[in-house]
C-alpha cells in the first residue's frame, strides 16, 4: 500500500510506537527496506534526501519504482522528501508523487521558519500530502551539534509553531545529530524535554540522526513519544560492511554477488530495528482500515 505518512504516524502516535524512515537511494535499498517491513508486518517510510536525489537517486526513476514496490506490498509504505528546504524542492517532490514532504527551515530565524513552512503546508494539504517541519536544529555529529543545548527545541515555541504552521509531524532537537558520532561516543538525550514536548503537542514527533544513538536511547525515545526515527548512516554502513566482508571472503566476488550481499544486510538491519522500535505486527491491509476508524474514535473521545 502506498499511503500518506500522516496515516502511518497518527497510528503510531495513538499506540505509542515508532516507524523507521530509511534513506533508500537505489533499487536494492528500497527493495530491502520494503521487504523487511513486509516480513515484519510493519509500516515503513522511505526517505529520499534532496542531495541524494541529485547525486544518485534520481526521482524520475526512483519515485515510480518505489510506488510500484509499495503498491505490491501488504503493509503501508510512505515516500517522504527528506530535508527539503527550498520552495522548488517541495513543489517538485509533490509533482513527482511523494506522499509527504519535510520542509527544514530550522536554520532560519523563527518567523521565517513559520511563514515558509505554513506556505508549504497550505499547498501540500490541498493535495493530500503530509508535511513534517523541524524546530530547534538537529545538526551534524562531526561538529558536536548534539551537545549544543541552545539548538534544542523549546516547548512553548513548539506549541506556537505547530498552531501557526499546521505541520502533521514535528522533528525535534533533543540531543541527536546527523552522521557518525566520534568513535565510542553515544549521545546524551534530553528525555525530560521530549516528555514535555509530547505532553504539550500530543502529535507525531520525529527523531533525526537515528544512527549511532544506541539501543537504550532509541527505546527510551520511543517510550517518551518519538513516532518516526530517521536512519541513514547506519543503513549505509550495513550495506558497506557487507560488501567489504564479501570481498574479504572472496576477492573475486562479482557485482551481482556484492550487491546481493548489501541488499541482504540492509534487510536484516531494518528487520532488527523494526523489532527494537515496536512497529512489527502493527497492521496488514484490512486491519489498517479498521484501525483508521479507531483513530477517529480515539480522537473524538480523547
Ligand atoms: P543519520 O544519518 O544520522 O541516521 O540521520 C539520518 C536523518 O536524520 C535523515 O534525515
């Protein structure tokens, strides 16, 4: 099923679990991620980043292919633009057929972040496309941004931001950062802030920079209200490590063997991650529609 990210995340928000969003930059990665979700009976989100689409994952080929794979799957699959920031990025993603878009204006002054994001929300919602915003700023691990408390999301400002932009999901800065952390280091997350954000907003919250964050942190982040975890670097590493291992085992291994090893490793990685964040066995096609009814009922009475 090719679905809106909004449906996936509303369910996760109501039932307190998280769904992986994996940057999948070629056929093998997309297939590994969707097959892992299928085997685990889990919803899944495919992320494509703006830079990744320029370098390798050209949307003209990737979007129809992912859509076709998603339609064949029994589990809900969403396709999300990762870290769009310019108006043109968002509009072209909507035209290509993404089911949701992230607009990241988190490095801009607050009022500019609000007005640009509100503008995209109006356009996207008119087409039934979900929008993820970011407040506070999730930076880069190699710069030590994870420890910069002044970049973390402010709870009162987040309330104002969500009310004025109308975003469907909010990426929060609570101590993670993108990319590899220095060797041996695990980030320290501000769980108190996360709990306050969840209590105030009661909406789907997103954790960027999932890689290298440590199992204990990830499990606790889900418990405290994270519903979408973005993972890129660790998924790439799973593929790279498998390719290196294949070549070490057999230096004559050919292209087909190397690519198959990478695909199998990404699939294993995603299946294990799905178990960790609680999205396994969440719903199949029929149940999904029934669960949607339940969300509406919960919202009415809750
Ligand atoms: P990592 O590469 O650290 O997993 O971050 C991915 C991400 O947040 C994509 O938006």
